[in-house]
C-alpha cells in the first residue's frame, strides 16, 4: 500500500496550511503599525524639508502638537513626553522614542521605535 492510499499526506498538508494561516495572521497584525510608524517618521522629516514649514519658524511646542496630532491620526501610542524638539538656526532636531504593542491573542509583542531627525 502506498503513502497516498494510507492518507499520510493529509497531515502534512494540514500542518502546512496551519503554518501559512499563522504567518498571514502575524503579518496582518505586524505590518500596519510598522507602516504607520514610518509614515510618522516622514512627518518628522517634513519639518526640515518642506519649505512652508521651515519658513514658519514654529516654536518647539507647535512642532510637538503637530506631531501628536499626526500620531493620533495614525493610532500610534505617542505621548508628549516621548517627543523632544530643539530648534537651531536652520533645523528642527526631533527625537521620538515609543513602543507599539502588537496583540497576537496568545502573547503581546512590542515594536520599538527610536526616530531622530535630522538622521545621523
């Protein structure tokens, strides 16, 4: 009797499909917060590259409020104390550190981000 006739191939197919389903579930949970975090980083960069924002000469509090608003839009857990802004003659020096919890139903993982602008 061959393996196919005994049904041994069905178990490996089930294990393969379960592994694919788990990988898709983790990707669905992991990727969107990561995309949002890097979109937030683009907003930080915009403060030094967008001529309209640079010419405004906004103070540090205005930059922090703008970044908090963007973080809220992107559903990122960033608080005012996570953002440090310093302005010199030409640049906004922005540093943001935060963690995004990822609930995987059986455990919670954290994506850690430490963004600086201008990038070193």
